[in-house]
């Protein structure tokens, strides 16, 4: 197990736009991300949350319910979003104890490179679509607080005790 400390908001590294991973090796980073995510325990984790400013995230939305669906997404892009939106209470391992009601497209198409170098496109719906967008936001230095109205943000920040 290679569990790394998870940065907590407002660590400035969580507000950085991450650089593409490109041809750099991904195996060790992805292993750290999965080990840290499962240990947290969480359903998604982005590289900047462990202090690595690269465009990589992992997610597994079903493992807590007994269905492991691990994905390691390298240099991901959101290439389509639905007009339909969903409002979801989102937690974040970097903002422990806070659930923020975030409005996002209900479905997306995510294009990313896998650990084996294959480029795949997947249509994601339900919680997987929300989770992928949440993790993708981290790669652009965006956290749930940034998706709230000023009033909701002030309330959420007031409830946050790091
Ligand atoms: Zn998060």
C-alpha cells in the first residue's frame, strides 16, 4: 500500500491548473492514487489532491457497494455534456465534513487514456458522471466551493473546519 497524505482546501496546490501527463510514466502515480482513495475511503481522487499537478484522476463509484469499477483516467477531456442537469450533494476528500449541493450536466462523454496507453471514450451517467466531473474540476484547480452561489459558498465555508 502506498498511501499519500491528501491535501486539504485551501492548500494553494488545489487551485492550480494541472499540466498534461503526456508520455511520462503513470503506473506509480495511479497506484498511489488508488491506494490513497481506497484507504480514505473515497470514490474518486485526482493527482493534485496528493500534490502532483498532473492531469490524472482515478475513480471507482461502485466499490463501497461491492462492485469494483476502477478507472484510471490520464489526460482526460470532457467531449460532450448533456443539457439535462443534476443537483448532487458532493463530498470531497480535500474538504472533509462538507457536502456541497452542486449543479452539473447529468451525463457526459469522457475521453481519456488508460494505463495501457489506449484512448477510450465513455458515456457516463448517474453518479459516475458527477464523480468524473468533480475529479476533472480538480485538474483545473476547481473545488466544489467554486461551483456554488456566493451565498451557498459562504454557508459551506462557514461549516468547514479543516
Ligand atoms: Zn474533490
